């Protein structure tokens, strides 16, 4: 594969961007009437639901947790009791809530939800050196896809995920739940013009590969560069024309049935697995 690329202009910088009682048993704060209750999302926090996802937030950024909510009978669950104890040790504010109130945040909450005011940060200057894998998700709308991709991206050492600002799913409670902690490690950055953001990365040496049935080669049929962007399109319509045009090459995942296609998260997982193999990611 010919690695040479005409020198591009530009500077190579991307867009700017409770108390306890007894023997250590947590005693969540029970708040007063709803009208006196400050909503934890008023200052731009995001909701995270699910035991594993909330545990990861407690591990990574406990000081950024606005409040952790537990269902009223959480004492009957060992996992929730242990989570409450971890939160108390981290001096996180706890509150018990009716099941109905947790249901309004997101399904599959497992009796716990928290509001966190920080996200993983992306520093575009880091892309100037070393090996990097970036994902560009061109309009995925299914929270299960983004959540699964986040989980895989975390475990495969992805540096960042780029998404469009419009007509695409973001870091919803469902996405964070499905990611099982991945949302706390991989920066997800939304852009008004995804193609333009990809071009910025090409200026610092990234090669761009779009996953598409139009591709002639498979990911394992050529040597990947040290800086690679994998692009995947919308679940139904694929990549937008403007995004496809910035790809250096379209690459396909082989399949035995031509009338169907892989789920987006599965296709991404296959591409990332091959990238990690070539990069020599530690086991």
C-alpha cells in the first residue's frame, strides 16, 4: 500500500473544544417535597443508569457526581448496598427515589441512577504523535449501537469517537447503560460538520477508511497506518455523500449473504479487532 499523501495545508489543530449509621451502612438523604428539590441536570450534567456504568463513574470521576439516586428498597439488593457504600466513601450525595422516578430517567436502570457533570476530555493536540484509532459515526440513531460501540472502543483503546450534532444519538442514559463504563473513558465529540472534522485529522496524518459494501478490500488485506479513522454510516442509509468523499478508501467486511448487512456495532468491532491485532495491543 502506498503510504505517501500529498502535504495538506492547515495547522493540524482540531475544533476547540450523605452520612452513615450503624456499621458503615449508607443512609441516603431523603429529600423534601419535589418543588423544593433541585434537579441535578440543571447545570448540564448527564444521567448514567445501571450498576456497572455507575460503578465506573464512581471509580473514574467521583467528584463530578452531582447526586446518586437509589430505589427506595435498595437495601434488599447486595449489589446496590455495595454501590451505596462506595458512594458514601467517595462522599457522594445519596438520595432514595420511587421506582417510578427512576423509570422516567431510563429503562434498565437496575435501581440506580446518577448525574455527572464531566465527560472524558479530548485534546486534539495529542493526535500529532503516536498511534491512534478514531471512530467517525455518521448518523447512528440506535442507542444500542452507540452503547455497544463505546464499550468495544474502550476495550480496544480508541482515542475518540466523532459524531454529528444533528440526527444522531448522543450520550443518553440508555447509551451509557449499554456501554457499561465505556462512556467514562472514550471522548465522544459532536460536530456540526463531521466531514470537516475528519479532514482536520487528515492534516496530522490520519488515513480514513469507510466501512461499506462498496469496498474492494478487507481490513486484514493491507497494512494499516499508525493513525486510522474508521467510518461507519447510518443503520439504514449508510454514510452521507460528503462523509464518503473524505474517505481514503472504502473497506468491506465479508459476508455470505449479499442481501443483508452486519449490525453497525458488529462491523466496528471487527474493524477494531483487526486494528488492535496489527497495532500489537497488549493482551
